């Protein structure tokens, strides 16, 4: 689609620029308008303006709408580490840096792109943008993730998650010396009211519970085993930040000045256990700690 240039003349005074455009351009939401304004794609009387600008009658507003990104998800021959496979499901060991689902700015190189290339039939399991994936991991988190190969298996695994029959264990390195040696963090997690792209502990959030156990202590860090009992977005990262022990390497919820040289948050989905849909047998799979995180621990142990 070609870029559009829309010229509007303001008839009434007093309305905010972003609200005015969201109402005047029917196919753009207020959030999309704000992004275009931030990107310098909107001008008022020939000058770039802020979302909060109050318009006056007679103002000329020009907005440039770039081409929309294609919604199609294309298969890509990206290597996958398949830990387990049967007729119902896959267990994938996802590397850090790989986005799970396609989204704005990430239409390629995702786990979904890789799965569709190796298993084209997954496009029929929850749609091409989900490709049978029944839960998710952050881009910067490595480790195990479950994929259903058909709709019946997808529903079965979703029910297991709903009834807490799937157990996940993460390894995390947190800032400071965490005490006590084991405990529970129980605090509601929801969208941060000030930073809408982030999550936070908020009263209006959804109930969230994380159990933890200390594995090893260092001078200024603690290695913990975390077991989330609920599946809220960024739950482990938000919970440990909430109690004053953010994850090492976490540049969203952690310290601005990182004490360790690490390119991502120290969080690894190490173990997952669940019931096989075919037999009802409980199975457990484990992922070794990646080399980059092993290197971090080796450095701490050598001090």
C-alpha cells in the first residue's frame, strides 16, 4: 500500500492533536496516531507537534501514513532444537533473542516462522500467527516451550495450564543477597499505568504467585530457582523487581546501571513437566543452561 498524505483543516479549537486525529481518520487508533506523531509523521502548520498540542480553528494538520506491514506470516528455514516430538506435540528449546510470535517490527525470524517451515500443518492450529504454541517466553528468555501439533492436543494442553497441571521451573540470577532461602511472592500483575508497554504490580492486576528457592549466593547476586504458579506476562521479572531484587541484565525492570556484563536478562526456562495427551503419563524435560549464562556464573564464582 502506498504512503498516504492526509491534509485536515481544524474547524474547532481546544481539542488535543492525538484525539482529533483519532476521530478524524477512521482507520487509525489513538495509539497508532501517537506513534506517528512520535515518529515525526504529523505536522501542524508546517511544524512537527506533540500529541498534547491543543489545536486552534484554522490549523492545518498534515499526517503521513506509511504502508501497513503485511499480516502474512511466511515460513523460514530457521534451525530448531526439538527436545521431544510425538504425534501430539513438540518441546522446543528456544534460544535467547528469538521472538516467539510475529508482531509489529518482528514479522520474520520468529519461532512461528521457523515452525511453519518445518511443520506447515501448524498453520491450522490456532492460526498461522500462533502455529500451535500454547504459552510464550520473552525474547530475551531462553528455554523450553510447548507446541501442539493439532487442535485436540492444543485444547488438552491449554486445560493443563488452566488447572496448573503444567509445572515450569526457571533459573534466574537476581541482584543482591536474597533472603529467606525460600519463599513465595504473591502480588497482582497488570499493565503499568505510566508505561503502557510494561507490566507492574498493581491493585487492579490479575492474581499472580511465584515460588522460589535459593540455589547459590554470591557477593551481590543470588541464583534462584523460580516456579511461577500463574502465567502473567513478565511475571518473574516483575515479581523479583517488586521485592527489590530485579533480574541481572534486565534493562526494563532492573537497574539502569548493570553490575554484570550480560546482554539479556538472566532467565532460563530450565524444566517443564506435564501429562502426555496420548497416554496421561507425566513427563519432564530439561534444558541445560546456555553458554552465555554459564559464563556469568563462572565469573561470579571466580571472584
